[in-house]
C-alpha cells in the first residue's frame, strides 16, 4: 500500500497541474484562467475570500465537476478517470454523509466503494481516535465526529492527494447543514480551537506517514501558519499567489516607518507595492522586492504568512506571483497577451539562485519543522 | 483489513478493530449477499423496497381471496361469461344473479384495477424521484463520487436495483391480477379489457408503466435536483403520458371494420371494443351518424347520402394482447430513452 519514494516529497512529481482551468456556472465564472502546479508531497493551503473559487477548484481536481475550459491533471491522471478517482480523496464542504447509516456501515460504504484500496485498520483507528462510536448513527454525531469520520473515509482510501474543503469543522450538531454564507461568518476564534488543533494534528500525522499531498482550503489564516509549506491564493476566480510558503514570504518585505506626505517614500514605492496603509503618523506597506530594500528611516522585516495573506486579500488588484515550482511543466495551451511568464525578482527556472532568497526546502511536512520558523527573522530583508 | 493488524495496534485501539473486523467478517461470510454499490443502494432504499414488497404481498393475497369468492359465486349461479343483457342462450334468466354479482364484487375489482393504474405514478413519485434528487439535495452524491467508483457505475446501480425490485413487484401483481381477471373480468363484471383501468392493469402494461415511472422520476430528479419538485413533475408527466396513451391506444393497430347492410341488426360481441361507427355509402364512403337526424325525413336523408348500410370499427378481443404488447413496447422504449438521457446528463456533469 505504501508508495515509497516514487511519489514522495523531494521528487519532481506533480500532484495537481492546472492549465487555463476555468469553470462557469450559468453566467458567472467561478474560476477563470487558473494555471499552476502543485508539487507532490506538500501540505498546500488554498486561501481566498468567499467566492474566490476554492471549492470549485477542489471539485475540478477531484472530478466532481468538469471544467468549462482548460485542463487539470492530478497525480498524472485525469480527475474524472478511474485512475484519478482512486488516487484522490476529497472531503467536501459540509461533510456530506448518510445520516441514517451507522458509523460501521459508513466505513463499509468506503470498503465497498474502494475495492482494492481500502485500509480498514486505518479507518477504524481514525474513528477510534476521534471517539466516534461504531454503532452510532451518523445523524447523531457531533461536527468534530463527522469530520473524523469523513477523514477516516478519505485516508483509508490511501490517496496520493487529499483535498480538504474548509479545515475547521463546523460548529453545532450534525445535519444542521450550515450554509456557505453562515460558514463564512464563523468568527476567527472558531468553534473550538482545541478541536481544530486535534484535526490538524491528525491530518499532518497521517499525511506524513503516507506521504500524502494535502490541499486544505481555509479562511482561518492563523491556522495555516506552521501547518502548510505550500501556498495557493485565489482571488476573483484567478490564481494570485502560488509557491513554497518560504519562497513567497521571502520575496516580500513588510516596511513600516514614519509617514511623510500622502505617498509612500519613493524608494519603497519603487518596489511592487502589494498593499500600503497609512495612519496619521505611520505607513505600513507590503512590497514585493525589486532588488534590495534600501535603508532609510523605516524598518523592513519579513512578513508573517498571515500578514502577507491579509495584504493580498485586502488588495485584490495586486499583481499575481507564481513561483517557479508552481509553474506548469506541461506546455501552456493558451497564454493571454498580458500574462508574462514568470515574475520579476524571481528566477524562471529551478530553485533559487539568488542569495537573498531562501533555498527551496524539502524537509518533511508537519508542524515540527515549521513551527520553529521565525518569519520575522529579517532574513534577506534590509540589506 | 488483515487480522494481523491487531499486533501493531495499542490495546485500546484493538477493541475498535475487533468490533469492526467482526462486522466485516460477518458481511463477508455471506450474511449479506450484495456487494459494492448494490449493497449501498439496497441499504439506502431498503425501507421503500420493504414497503413495495409488503404492498405486493398484500395485493396478491387480496386478489387471491377475491378470486376465490368470485369463482364461488359464479359457479353457484352459473353466470360465467354472462353480462347483464346477454344474447348468449345459456345466460337466459341470469340477469338478477349478474346484477347481484356486480353489486357485490365490481367495486372491489375496480379498486384493484385503479390501484394498478396508479401504481406506476406512485413508484415514480416515491422511488424514482427521490432516488437521485435526495442525494443532490443533501450533497451526499459528493460522498459517493469522491470514492473510487465512477458516476456512471453509481447511476447504473441506482437505477438497476430499484428497476429489478419494481419489475419483480409489478410482474407479480400483474400476474395475480390476471388470474383474478380470468374469473371476474369482462362480461360478468362489466369491466372490459378495453376500459382505461382494465387495460392498464393487465399483462405487460402495468410493468412497463412502472418502469417508465421510475425512469421519469430518476431523470426529473437528476435535472431538477429537488425532491419535492421532481415528485410533482413526475406525477404530472405520468398523468400526461397515461392520458395521451388512452387517446392513442385505438390507433396502435388497424381496426376491424364490420359492415351491416340496411335492415340487418348492427350488433357486435360484448367483448369487442367499438372505436367508431357510422353509415357507409354505395361508393364506399363514410357518412357520420349525425348527418341524418331521425326525427326529420330520415329515409330521404339516407337516400340523399346514398347510405347502403352501417359500419362499426372495432378491436375484437383478439386484439387485446397485441395492443397491450405494442403499447408496453412503446412505453418501455420511452423509458429506455429517458434512462439513456439520464446517463448522458451524468456523464456530461461528472465525467
């Protein structure tokens, strides 16, 4: 059952590759011209405001819906092929389960519908760890228990790619069926941070054990730091940011200093300004560096993941940033005239050759390596 | 799922494994013969299948009891094949007995007929429409479509298993009703084979309509994605189709025309289905009966139209089974087309 190194991390394998991917529902484009590559073995955060197309992208990658235009491949297979279906697990929004089936029957559903791939021991372990009674009806489970059951179904399938829509479990009882709008209004403090941490820990442990690539969509930005090593930000139905978390953070600088006049200092504005905010006496700007940030009466530090994401979410018109590792390997089928390949300040090919960019890391996933990371180290910031 | 898995598990984890594996072994040991998707579809819809099974058994028992009672009455009064006004010599003097028979049993017989007439719509309403619509409404189709089985195999199982159950139930009911009909149908009860309810409950017709109801319900659910809306649409569609076929039915086969010369008494057998009648002319043309009114100069009018006799278009009783099979064939073909459309919709939507 174990795939070993063939598709493990540090390999050149691709978990998801989307080229010009688009999906239209009636008249509205939920996703448009979406092009990126997710290398295998990463824990990828899929971030974006409500309606950015996160769920649509996951549904396209798992073959739940078919693209209106463009292509997407998962683990080298089409998502809507038997091969693709077998390799991808998708825990959809709201955790749909049959309320009248018992937990044991739901696991049997997984066994019957994934012949040859099902790992009953793995499923029962996850269900047991989540304190989900096997003989309970699914309709009587709590939100956390439902998520455990859904994850048990997903992991026992032994997927190469796990897509998880909305990381935090919904508050309230099962079957309450929170609407999208209501789910979007869950306060940042969330239903129960302990529950979220337990789920995240389970996810990371299982993913590390099996070498599973994980994509999790979330609107709780603070939760993602230390969990994810890859980033995919959607906005307005397009890819805004894609790449290794460290690469993406390393390409940006958070500059804070005293305010003089209405505009940013020219030497700051010379970089690509993602977002600038002014208070009475201070300016705060997140910039994508063009060269190094000149010294001046300001402090330049590396932004945290949350700061960076918030900057991009607050500035929907900021230019997009696709890191080299997120560039599709397959030739693009279609390129729009204004869509320049690569981005200034980032190398086109291979890992970073620039001294001020951190090298591409190929460490194991999971919290341990990442939580130690200090994003405010000032690494490569004010030279 | 190997039992050696316990070795690696902690003591507490082992308990859970034991429970699950026991369950797994029980299932594998043949307690449940169904596997894969068939098991799932059976597990999901076993309640409604159970209701259908119970209704079938109840209907069969009721028909058998009714048949016994009718046969006893008919034998006791020697009224087999006699209608209330009969020209058959051996039926002379049985009119009172036939009337008594009809008073006692006709409503019961019609109850069964109407039940079989409505059964296809009910099957479409309560089995076909919710089959897919409820999944789409609750989002549970995503649970299935993210497993390893594809959408087309899922739809196939979702349609095939209920179709088999419906086929078995309606075939059984149709057969039992056929036996009841042999005893109490046609002349003696006055419910002839060509009556709307009678034709729809005999032979292959109710089976074909039941499968059509299922197909209509499944397609409506797939397209509309709402259970209640698809139930309403299924009911409407089945009512329209069944009404349309009552209008179309006489034209499914060429009628037999019987001509009676002037002065002959125009009389068909009781079990013939009179479709049209009127007068015909010397040149072979047809004149509707309304052309000449009896209270004016009737004879002059007939002469003016060159009427030489009466004709009657009818389907004799020998047309019953050909008509039933033709109609069933068309209905089944429609059901098949709808099912193909459902598969195409599924393939377009989910690949």
